C-alpha cells in the first residue's frame, strides 16, 4: 500500500516497509520510519518531516489526515 500527497515542494509518499513499519519520503528521499502511516501523515501536516524546505514554511498547506492522501494499491 502506498499513499501520496502532491505538494508545492514535491510529492510526499508513505509506503509499508515490513511488518508495522512505514517509510515517509519525498521524491527519491526517505525521511523517516513510523509505526503507522497515520503518524507519518501527521508529521507532514505539522511540518515535522525533516525536509527543511517543507518544515520551514508553514504557508504550505497539507492534508489534516491520511484519508485526504491519494491511496494507491
């Protein structure tokens, strides 16, 4: 399962990386691992991803929840 969010700075993605582990990334760069895709999406929403271009600008809006991301089977 993969979720994507197309932002002004690039396409964020979340994908499963083993049992109960999910990776958040943007473009070709992995940003971190999480215990759930919801936690990863929350970091995008709160601008706490570790991707400076995104995190430093709170003027970029993000989905409030994972249900607003595009889900790709």
